[in-house]
C-alpha cells in the first residue's frame, strides 16, 4: 500500500504467540488461532476483544481472511463494520464518544455514493473512512470492473486516524477486489487535520467526518478562523475538504447551516456551489436503521444531520431543502436521490453580514418567504417588546409541531416570557406565535430542541402594515382564545408540573388566513400544513 513519510504501516504491527508470528514482512497465524477463526463466532469475538484488545484481535482477523478468505456467515466483509463498532464499544466507550463516531447506514451510504459518482474528480478520497462503509458502498455501486480499474490505477485514497479501522477497511477492499491491489491503495493513517496530510490533486471526497467538540488543538493544525470560531471537528474537516478537493459529498450535523459559530465556514462556502439536504430526527432519524442480524447495537441518537454536496466549478451558492421530517415507514421511498432533490428550493443562497444564515425553506413556500421578508424590511419582533410592560405573553420554549402562547405565565420550567406596553402589539404577537409563522421561523433557522429567545425576537414582522380592521380582528380572536385557554391546557407531571397549551386548529387557520391576506398573497392556507407535518412524502397534521 502506498504511503508517504507521515503514514504508518498497518500490516507491520502484528502480534506474536496467541498473536501472529512474523516471517519477514508476512505474518503467519498459529494453528490455535486458525482453528478458532475457522469456527469464529460473536462470542469468540467479544472474548478476544476483552482479553487481547481491539488491535490484536483485528490483526488476527485481517491476516486470517486475507490468507483463508471469509468464514461462514460471521467473519465476512459485510459484518466487519458492526463488528468493529461493537469491539470499540467494549474496549472504550468514552473513546467512541470523544471521537464523535457515527456509522453511516446502508441506505444513506448508497445515496451518497450515487451523488459522489456524478461529481468531478479523478482521484477518489474517503476522509475519516473508518472500516470503509462509504468507499465499499461506492465501489459496489459502480460495479466490480470499474472499481478494479480505479483501484489498480491508484485512484483510491483512504484517510483515518484510527489505524486499526483503516486496516479493516483496506482488508475488506482486498478481499472483494484482489490481494494483488495491496500496493495500489493509498491508505493514510494519521490526523487528517495536520498540515502534513493533504488531499491529492484532481480529487473528489466522500466523507462522514467525526462529530465532536475540539478538546485540544493539534500541533500541526492550520490556525483558521473556522477552527477558532466553531471549535467543532466536523466543521474544520469540512473546511479542509472543501478547500482541497474539486467536489465532495459530506454528511455532518446540520448546525453549520445557521449556527452563529459556523458563520466563517459559510463565508468560505460562498466561493462554491452545491446542495444541502437537512434532516430532522423526529420522528425518524437519518442514522437509524442499523439494528439487524446478530448485532444488537443502538439504533438512535440525537444528531440532526445534513448531507452537503459541494462543487468548485462556480460560486453560485447553495440550494437547500427544508428540514425534512419523516416517519420510519417512509424511509425507503424518501432516501432516493431524485426524491430528495425534489425537496430543493430553486433559490440559491449566499450569506453576508446582512443575511448571515442559510434558511431551510419548502420550495412551495419560497414565494411566501420572499414576500414576508420584503414586507417586513428590517422590522423584527424585538421592536414591539418592552422590558416590563403590563401585557405579558408566555410560550413554551420547546416545540415539536407547533408554537403556542397564552396571556400571563405558564406553570413550567422552560418558557419565553415577553412584555408589552401596548395592547395592540401584544395582540399581534399573540397571534403570530399561535399561527404557523413563528413556528416556521424556527424551522427555517433552527428546528432543534428549544426555541432560542434571540431567534424569536429576530422574527421579521409587518406590524406597520396592519389596518385598523386588522387590529380589531386580532383583538377579538385573542379575547376568544384567552377566554377558553383553560380548556386547552395540557399538564405533564413526569418532571414536576409542565404546562403546555394546544389550541384547536381552527384558531391557527383563521390567524394564518388573516396574515396571508395582509401580505396580499393568494396562498392556499393548507400549504402551510407542510410546516407542521411529521411526514415527508405527504402532509399529515
């Protein structure tokens, strides 16, 4: 396998005794190990990791399969990824957490492979390859003949700091495509963020980089603004990949889309173009679906993910999808390239100091977004709020499918409380929060767990455009809703008393229609159901 001065030799550090015996540069296994591996099982594997450690165990496995081939239904390339994850969890759960490792599900790897195949670049790089899920899926996708040609011509580059996982990745490729390719694969074991490691010329990248906060800056890392602003591993991986490749497809958390600490990364992205697909983790999760077969691994986590396609051929900006929320029953139909591309808004976005965040908009609602922002101008909700006005409005700061507010304070620990000096302003904001508009603002620019008060106060408003008739309407509906609020209070007692309120949908629809009329838009009110739906392929409210 090809290496430079910074790379370590993966097959040179094999063990002795119960470990492999070295004969020159080739390791041979003892009869005891061969006999065990011939009938290897899940139980054997767990015992070996607990007794000898992950590196020793995989040195044996890799040497065995390269010599004798895959073994029954357990010791196969298809199982290696999950075997390694199970072993890593046994050996050091904290290490897995600190490294921010999330293994790519089969269906996600396949759609990334399809997009990857369409990108420009002669050399193929898997950055943070781990045990090889992405590169192996891609090589399968393009077919054995084409894959063999790419490998034999030295066009495949693999990068990972975990030398054992990289060993597993290379072994899997050699098993599938031929041991004679050993010296044609570029396997780079080391810290990808080091300035001593660089991507080759004319390359494209597929990557699932680590997701974790930076605990310590590497000695050879480039001191970039993205590093200092974000302090997140995935964002500086993105920065280096984007700068050094012709094109890339990367799966990461979605927080870079609008998080303030990722602004410098977004400014770099202004120099390129591409597409960003973002996914909620409620009710379905993009990293779900990994529990199957003989392994009993966790099937869910809290990551809201984005798949980003970057191209270097121009600087038109990025198209984005809304934050896609889907049910597990929709997963197979949703995770198709053409289906996901149908969610992209046609409008390309570039950020600036005036518009520092990407927004995630349904293409059907793009005209409404454009009209709303034009009508509002620079006016935001913060203008209507006072520090200690007598009119008090409160809303839960957690929202899944809607936002709601009541007059006065709620009996709950997490809430946003707003004060107003003027009753008309109070009525307007009361209606905004109980409409689809405040919830939509959160989905456009956040959509996580809580609604930050700063984001709420930045919401564009068109209060200055209201007529006296509009004020009368808002006053009457607020009185009606307030008089009936006690009927719609929801109380949960699992962690103390936590009040919420869910008004009948008729109120939201009436307020939405009035706001659309003020904006002079002939938008079907039901189109706003897209914002609240928990399904991607059809509206469910």
